[in-house]
């Protein structure tokens, strides 16, 4: 499956599994609402959004799971 950063458009292809989703989060992918952000854009999040916090691990898992469902992976 493929995910895409909502800010810069960076894409990440991977085989969907819980372990791989956890690895992406460990690498720095995060989310805000239903939008995903790559590690590079996560690093500059505060520059663009001030004190607004990223949603974190659980929301990011839900967002990726939702994308996997739309892509017919699960």
C-alpha cells in the first residue's frame, strides 16, 4: 500500500501489517485529524502550526488503517 504526506506529498510504499505501521510511526510519521505527515514535515510542524499538537500514535494508526481499507488492503 501507499501513504502520502499531506504537506509535501512525500510517499511511502509498504506491505500493510501492524509491524510495518508501527515501524513507520517509529520512523516519524504522524497525523493531525485525517491528515498524515512524513518525518520531515513532522520536524517542521511547529513552524507551520505553532502550539497545535500532532495527534500521535493511536490516531496515526487509525488514519493508516483507514487508507488501507480504502485501498482494499484490509
